[in-house]
C-alpha cells in the first residue's frame, strides 16, 4: 500500500493582496453606494476561496449566497428577486454572492442585476460574482468591473506548498510539484493528493506521468465538453501544437493544415470556425483561454489520437521548414519512452544549432525530449543538463532543478558532471542559499578544469560572485586567487575582472584600477550580455557610474534581444546601483521597479531582494515610511534565509536613513552602528562604508562623537580610492560635523565645493542643510537662510520630501516661509479625497476612530480603511505625524490668505 497524502486546507490565502484590496474597497463602500464586482480566472486559481473570504469579512449586514444554477422553483423575475433581497437584508446593507455566475443563463443574471439596482437606501446591496475565464465572458458579465486572478508567482506557490505540507516535501519533490502546478493552487493540491507520504519525502520514486489525467481533470473541474468530433480534434490539435510552441499561442494556419491531414476523408479543407468556446483567436494565432484546460484536453485524449495529431503537425511543420518543432512532434508521434538514438541525436543537434530560430524555452523542451529518447546514461545526463541550462536562460529555474536532478549519473564524465554543477550553482545564485551556490560553483570549476577550462574560469568568477553576495571576504579572496593551470585559458575580460576584484579586496587600490579599467574598455566593443555585465560591474567598482550605466543599458538591450529572461534582472540591478551611486534616486527607483518585476517573473528571489533594497533606499528619502518598511522587510526575509549579506546591509541602511530623515537620530545611530562599527556583526565588506556618512550624522546628533570618529579613518581611505564620486565631499561634511566651530565653517564650504565638482543634488542638499542648521545655531540667519533655501530647492528637485520637510522647518524657525515649501503641505493634502481629508482633520484634532465615525455617520471600519489610505498617501506612521502635516498645511493656507489680503489692500508685509 502506498496510500495518499492528506492535504489540509491552507491556513491563509497566498498571493492575492491586490484582489483582496479590491474586495475590501467593495465591502467598505457598499453601505453608501452599493457596488458590483466580478472575480474572473481560469479553473483552480481560487475564485471560490476569495468569495468566501469576502463573505466572512463583511460585518455590516447579512450575506446571501445564491446557487450557481437557480432551481426551477427559484424566483425568476426581478420583482421576486427584489422581494427576496429585501426580506434577507432586513433594512441592513446586503452582500449578494454568486459563485460560478457563468453557469446562470443571461435572463437570470439580468433579473438579479435589476433587483440589486432597485434595492436602495439603508438596504443597499452589493453584488459579488465569480466566473471562469476558460471561455469568453458573456456580454453582461464583461460589462462589470473585473478583478482577474493570475497564476501564483513561484515564490507564492512555494509558500502555499510549504503551508499545505508543513515543509515536509523533499527539495526535489518540491521543485517537481511547483514546476508541474504552474502556479495553479487547485492543481498543486491535486498533485499533492496523488503522492504517498514516502513519495512526498523523497523516500520512494515519484509516479509518472507528472500530472496525470485524473489530477488535471480534478483541478479543471471536469473534461471540457465538445459539441462535435471536429471541435474535439481542433482542441486537441491546438493543445498538441502548444507543446512545441515558443509561447501560449500557435499558428492558426498550421492547425488548419494539420486538421486537413488528420481528417482528409471526412472534411475537404479543414475549417476552424466556429471556434470552440475554450479557444481565443488573436489575428492569425490561436490559444486556449485557460492553459490548464489545454493541458487537460491533451492528457485526456486517446493515446492513438494524440500520436496522429502529432504526426499531422510534424508533416505540416517540416514541410514549412520549421525544423525543431517538426522534430519534436515527430518524436511525440512515436509514443512511449522507448529509446530512439537516431531521433534523439537529430533533436539534440537541432537544439544546439544556433542558426535554427528557437527560444530558450523551445530548446529546453527539445533537449529534454532528446534525453528521454537517449539510451546511453552519460549522454542522457549531458542532454538533461543542456535542457536545464536553456530553462535557466528562459527564466524558469523551477523547471531547471528537476532537469538537473534527472541529469544525475555517476557514470557521466567529469566534464558533464561539472557542467551540471555549474548550472546548479547559477540556479542557486539567483534563487537559493548563496553559500550552497558558492560550493556548487567551486566543484564545477574543479570538474571542468581539464576538459573545459574556459567554463571553469566562468565558474570561478560566478563562485566569487556568490561569496561576494554572502559577504564572505576570505572566501571571495580564496576564490579569486591565482592558482590552477586552467586559469591560463581565461578570456582576457575574465582574467582582468578577477585580478582587479582581488586587488581591490586586498586593499591594493593601486593595482586594482588598471585591470578593471581594461574590463570597462572591452565592454565598449561588445554586444553580448555577459561581457557587458562584467563591464558594468567593473565600472561600479571603479566608481565610474556613467560607464556603468552605459554598459548596463547595453547589457539589458542585448539580453532582451536574445530573449534571456534570466539576465534582464541582473542588468537592471547594475543600472539601479549606478543611478543610486550617482544620487539619482528617481531613476534608480524606476530601474529597480522593473528589475523587481523581471526577477520575480524569472524566479530569482535573490535578485528580487537586491532590487527591494534599492527601492527601500530610494523611498527612504521620500515621504513613504510604509513603503520603506515594506521593501526592507521583503528584502531581509530573503536575505536572511539565503545568506545575502549585501542585500541585508543595503536594506538596513535604508531603514536607518529613513529614521534619520524623519528626525530620529537615536534610532538611526543604533541601526547603523551595527553595520559600520568594527565587530562580528559589521555589514557587507563592500557596502558598509557607503553608510558611514549617515552614521556620522546620526551619531553626532545622538551625542556619540567617539563612535563617529572611530569609522572615519577607514572612510578616508575609501574616499581616496575614488570609487565613490560622493565620498570626498561626504568626508569633508563628516569632519565638519565633528570639528570645533573655528574649523567647521571652512569644512562645510569645502564640502559644498567638492559637491559642485561631482554633482548629486541629494548629497549636496544634505550638506547645505547641515551647514544651514549650523549657521542658524550660531546666530547667522542671513547666511543660514541662503544655505537652507538651497537645501530645500535641492531636495525638492530630487523628490526628497522627508528631507525637504526638515529644511522647511529650519526656515520657519528663521521666520522664512518660502513659496515652494509653503505649497508643499497643501499639495500633499491634495492627494486625499474629500472624505479622507475630513477624516484626517478630525483625527489631527485628537478624535478617536469611533468619534470620527459618529460625527460623519459612517462605520468605524470605514474610518479605519480611509485612515490607512491617508497614512499611505501622506507618508506618515502615527497620529502625531499626521497632526504635524495637517497643522503645516493649515498654517500655510493662512499665510497665503494673509499675503493675498495684504496684496489686495496694498499693505506691506
């Protein structure tokens, strides 16, 4: 007996924050104006779960659940439905829930809609429906506001799996389940249910095929209905064609021609119209509205009919010159797993041929199929490894891992095992513990040294990158050390990059510049993404942010041109770092936002953590404390689990800079002290120096001058190297903060002059702000006003709202009220809706949420909801901060009114 795994209900909903936000808005607004919303998604994505969550969350009145298909005796007219709604509501707001509304007929849905519209006054009703999107939505449903459910991201699906299994799945089984489920929660549960506890824990082999017909039918809610044999063949042909397509859609002409070959005696000239409801046309392309339904169609078809469809598609594609897809279909037309060495060799050769037009995804499929048909164990391992490498380039590490597991063969030669370890290390480097990646890459280098020295050199450089990300300085130095003879085979760019990095880490700054500069120069003539990425990294090490930006932009373009989803996040990371180092926070934020999207799409949580850290740093100068906290928490969550010391240091620096900007120097000094002061907890070796100027400022304000002085010697060496354009001016500013009054003035002036040479609005404005504060406290108001005004203008230029507020407060203390800042607070209030503004003013006056609710005749829940929106829009975290912002706005309005009256009467201020 194998038994089945008992799958519990997930304890929480995963990855549906945007959908729940939309549902909450419907529920909050229901008492005032009703509302309608349609949840749409393919089968298995959790429409019913979200409907039930909304019903449980509604506290302001009753909830009426109507059956998907009204019974014959159910009310059939709008009048009777209205009576039913009124009697259920009893004068209170009513939420009407209809699951699978696509199963109702249109007259019944229209009757329900009219009844909901007529329910007015205290008994207003909200209508929440769900509908499957495996077919076109009916016109009456398509007119409703729609919230769509997409498959879960790899990270969210992994969290759901861990929730369902309590983390009991073996790593290889876990990756297999995630790859097969493709982000569909219901399919994930169905696959889990197939496994015995021993299979789940990896103690017994997994069953095959991966997703059997029973699991797919369970997740899809049944086998798709077909009105005719022609429709059934059309669906199967599209489902089969997708398996060898570069995307979710296929060429309609090829499908039509294949149908003509499949049914020549029955239909002269195969036709595609009318299309089955499960298919969606797009120009000359066809696709399934639900990929899950397409998989179900294919899995439940008779094997002989599947083989016939593949043979027809192979004939069509090979006659049209589509070599690789044609070979794939020919292999599937054979059926069965029996070895076919000749066909396997043709498939592998076509996949390896760079002149054959094909995506990384299609090449991965071809290599995997070639491996299945290969009898020799060593060659089979090589082909599975090649498939994993192509899957990694396609941004699918979840597919690469099971392929690497299939590639394990101890009889394979060292070069083949080394290649597999290289791919495994790169997968872990993007989405796994970087310590594990480091060891896999070192093993790859030793296995590849004899037969593939160039690949071994690449593995060494990647291993150094893993040690760098982990903050492992000794490991990084050891990896970069000159040693084995295979280093002679290094490409010049790789050799110079390794030598320059090692010299830099050893503190031999005079020896680091030349080789790194060679790497940067070589990047100017390259058009491949890998050397361009090395060029961008070398430029960042040298502090040449303009060169880093150029190389990063070209690497991004090259990666996109090749269709390499795996390299895009890295190119965007270097671009974001370059803009950040140059002090261009809005540009850094734009690159990091795109980088985060591409990293999550490619399953690279480690890259995503770095982009989160950059976003936190960008937001730390703005008035968005909740945004900073969110990015910091997300970055640290991955950084701590995967050992990403660099991302963790950047995220903690961002949190501390947000504290400093909001006038909390003690908190900032405590956070930054852990990063920059000597000791075992010091931050990443290449990053902590960047946070020193923030620490010195916070420590001086917190009365910790000795701690501030303790870090300036190291920072002075860093500034002398010239890798950070802002460091020299920042060093002068730090000395000014610690200097006696007779020296501080000159040091501030020197810092401002250095800023003028290097640029950077934000850092120059910070220096001007500190200088203006210093001047004001020494009773030099005229000079202070000029410096503070320049600081305010600089902060507003780069969007540093929280720092602009500091400059404005200092100017107010001098009795100055500049127009730009006087308009800042009212402009912030302009982001609020009238209702939010009313609630904000009541809260600023000290009213509790309950008191506000009674005053405005709304629910406490409504006040809570709007107050959260107010905090997010204004970037405040407490009622006290809200009161300060509202007070500034009111005073600014009063000042402008007074000035306007004086201007009208001709009075002099």
